[in-house]
């Protein structure tokens, strides 16, 4: 019965993503554009500023007992770069494919099918040995070989570093608020401040609902198609929280689009279908190798201070910027 919480959490996230057009690809592509646009980046930084201390408190109080992504640097860097290339080619991220389908972009069906194939190839197909080898022997912390996080690997110095970064981020956001546009909508889309607040609330509540259900992670995409595949084959694959929450992004986004008047049913050109297919396939492989995507690592894993999630997210950001510039240079 508590699996309905996954549907509620996923639909809520899809609603927020659609209302803010909150795509990881757009966040960084707009930030390095000329002229730059920082609205989505500010929303992302605000999410990290809110969710990180709250999640850390929930973990310390044993309210949630999360799975923490491991720090296999070869996998997170290689997978993050492949995922970044997929985002640049498809011009969207994995969560973007879901909420944009709810927005009316039916070409995202092609991207999602290709993403499913990429995931299956990596987890159950010819790339599974490569994925496994890259994820073998992750860096651990302490004598008990616990998962490497900023605090477990670097101790108080690491925590102080996180606090210093958080203060710098807060200072930048406070300066941005002086412009007076923090609460202003971007046309029919939410401004960066309410978008960041809403996204933070959904993620925090999702942690609590997942824990109530008995699951150990709020959101993710990597491995979800393979889990569904195994379930269809009759295997006991444990909780279906992640797949259900992920699929529920679509109706949540559809409800938001219809309610705000942003729904626009349309198809794509032949070239665009090709980009979506190639990009979706690469994102399926990249997320499979890295053990997570822009959602599972950048929005859920980073607040856990997982070095695996931090390295994967940084790899995605750097790869996205570099590949975007290279492709633009050759067009």
C-alpha cells in the first residue's frame, strides 16, 4: 500500500520540474551561454543549500537510513562523461525526458525507449562486465571500509570545507535576490526561488515517504528499466519504489502543464528523433556505468555528501560544457 507514496513523490517532482522547466542540461547550458542565464543554476544551488543540512540531520537522527553511492572514481568519471555527451546530443537530461513527455513533447518516447535499451545493455547486456569492472574496488573510508563521503574520508576538515562552500553559495544567492527577480515568474514558469524551495520540499518529503515504505533512496533512474525487466521475468527484485516514482513524473508534469497552460502536443523532425534516440541511449549507458544520473546523483546523492555522487555530478557538468562547445564548434 505504501508504494502509493512513490507515485505521490514522483508525481509531485514531475509537477515541480514542469512548472520550472527544471532540466539539468538547461541549467548548465544556460549558465555558460552568451549572455548567461542563471535562474536554473540558482534554483539548483538553493536545493543543495536546503536539502543537504536537512538530509544530514535526518541521517544523524536515524530517521532515514540511506543507501550511499560508492566512490568508484573510474565509473563515476567515465559514466558521467558518457551521460554528459548524451545530454548534449539529446538536448535534455533523463528527468527532462519524463517531464517533457508530460509537457506534450511526444518525441521523448523515442529518447525514453533508447534510454531503456542503454540501461539494459549496461546492466544485463554486453556492457555489464565493463560496468562491473569499473565499479570494482571503490574507495572506502576508515578501518570499517565504510562508503566514502566527505565527512567519513576527510573528517572535520571535509565538513568545514562543505560549510565554506555553502556560505559562498548562500552569499551568491543573497546577492542575486537583491535584483528583485527571485519571486518573479519566468513567463509561465516559476522563478528560481520558489522553484528551489518547492523542489527541496518534494525531495525531503520523498526521503521520509521512502523511509516509511522501508526503502533507502528518494529518487533515481539508473537500473530502473533493468529492475522492471527482471520483475517481468518473474524475479524478486525488491522494492519498486524507484521505477514507480520515476514513471509518475509523467502524469505529474502533465497535470502541471494542463493547469498552467504550458501543454503543447507536438512531434519532432527526423533529425531531432535521431538526436533523441542517440542521446537517450548514451544516457542509459552513462547512468548505468556511473550508478546514477542527474537525479540520483546531482539532486539526491550530493546532499548525502557522497563522493561518488559529487564526482559523477562534476563529471557531468564538465563533460556537458566541453561537449556542448565542441559540437557547436563543428556545426
